C-alpha cells in the first residue's frame, strides 16, 4: 500500500512587513513595524524587531524610546497592498498542488501526493514564491494539519532549516518536542495551556504521552482531535472551498474624538458599504445588524448608558441602502450629543446563503431584482477601478473623522497613480 499523502502549510514570514519590503528595498535590513488602523498598535514585526523583544499588539506610544534608540522604521497598515500580494501568493501556490485550502491572508494548506519527494518540492516552491512575489515564506510538511502547523513554526525558528521542515520521527524531533511548550500546539490556547501545566503537562512530548481517555474527559472532542493529529492520525478535514463567514465586523477608531451626529453617520455608512460588499462577494445576506459606539477608554469613565443596539431584519438582505437606513435608526437611538466618541462599528450576523434564504410572503420580486442589479454594477465598477470609486453619498467625501495613517506606503499594485517609478 502506498504511503498516505502529506500536507504542507505555507506561511508568509512577517507578512505585512515583507509586503512593505518588496517595494521599498531599503527596508530589507532595517527593523520594521506595521501599525494597526489609526496608527495605534503594532500588528506586524520584522525579525529584527522581534529580536529586540517588542511584543505584538503593544501601543505605539509605549515603545517610542525603543523606536528612537534602534532606528525602527514605521509603516501604517495598507490592506489593499497586502490583499493584492496575498492573491499573488495564492496564485503561485495553486500551481504546486493538486488541492489547496486557503487558511488566512498569508497561510495555505497544500495537499502533496506521496509520489513527490517533499523536501525538494518544498525548497522549489519556496524559491518560486520568492522569485515571483518577493515574499519569503516558511514551509512545514507533515501527515496532519496540526503537525504541519508545528513543522512550520520549527522552520521559522531554526535558520539551519532553510525555511523548510519535514516532519520525521527521529531523535532530533523527539528532543525538540521535549523542550517545546504546549502553547505552541495549534488549537491549544492560553487557558488550555495553563490547565495542562497545572496537571503536570508542560511540553508537547508530555501531552503526546498523555492517555487519550484523560484528554477526551478534560479537553473534550476538540482536544482529543488535536491529540490524535499529534499521533499522525488525520482528524481535521481538507476544505478546498472556504467556509462562509458567520458574521462580518467593520469598525475603526477615529483620528479624533467625534461628537457630531453627521460625522458618525458617515462612519456608520462607510462601514455598512464595506460590510454589504463582503456579503455580496460570498453570496450571503444578513439577518441581523448590531451597532456600537465607544468613547476614549483612556480618558472617559465607564458610562452606564448602553453602547450597543441590535435589530433583527424581517427579510435578510445584502442591499446597502436598506442596511444603512436601519443603521442610522440605531445610531439615532444610541447617540448622545454630550458624548465624545473614539470608535464606531457594525456587526452583521445571522448570515445565510442568498440562494437558500426563505422568501417573505410580501416581498416584491421585481424591486429586489432591480436592487440586486444596482449593487452588482457598483461592485463591478469598484473591483475594476478600485475601492470606493463609486459609493453612497451618505458615506461622505472628506471623512475628517477617519483614522490616522501618517506612514502609509503607496498602493503600488492597485492604483495607477501610485505605481512605483524607476528613474
């Protein structure tokens, strides 16, 4: 019987930082961080920054001295660039595997036939990605998803691997498992890791040696599946078609404190335009909308006034004007003129497939078809010419409330006016 196929997890190294370095070569050997929306927190770090001990998610103002001391370069987040680079990465991966499952913006599981020697294949893939996109990646190859994820981490942390780790049952692997903590296991979070430690299970090797019945009793079915995957028994399916999102969240911190109802309406409208476009891209409709407002948590004392309101739709929809109308009604109920707000957002939930939704007795089919054609036209124009080339007037034009982005790099690959120039 031929050996079973292997799984490879391909993961971009410091992905956002790597995208910035592709188009700005002077950044390649300098410490670099990418900031969250509104230039608030660190969301991506180059290896040089990691070596300095700067943690992920730390607010920018807390590391100003280190930035000055180590000449750390700063970039504001640029999602249009990162999304485009992600698509280029995934297109390259498709040519190297019979099947692939996109896991995140910079991660993908690939199915490798047993007839292919894994290490030469992985090295060739890594070199091809670097040549075609300029992005460095790490490749972990193993019999199961959990082991492939672990192999990828080993490939990242050990320079001698050349960015590739093939899972094998040998002395080197055994010695690494004896010193690797349980929190390194995919699916074992902080709480589970702490629970395992209190029960004398601190390393992956110790977790593997634990009896299956104990794992099932204390960690449930999910923990048992992870345990089996570590024993090279596949329990997590391979999904070539991405699962539909269960909810869609759009929120941003403001660049300044906002007290104007008109500015808040512009923000809510902008978020709903974006959320509705995501709904239509995955062919779903929303059955409920939730709106929230937040003040500056560093300045304002906690208020007893509710900051969130929800509304369940009688007829689930993806029609942007209908969602905005409901959003404005929720906002007017929640808004307080004497309050200064620092953040606003919306959450669309109870998502269902458009083609499988139950129709309402009083629904006007002709009107609904007109609305659908209008939205499809707007989406098509924005896909071709760029984000928000055509939008609703309620979203505003100047958007003085929008977040800070003082260090944003150009949209090198998605805007004609921002193409890089070679002189």
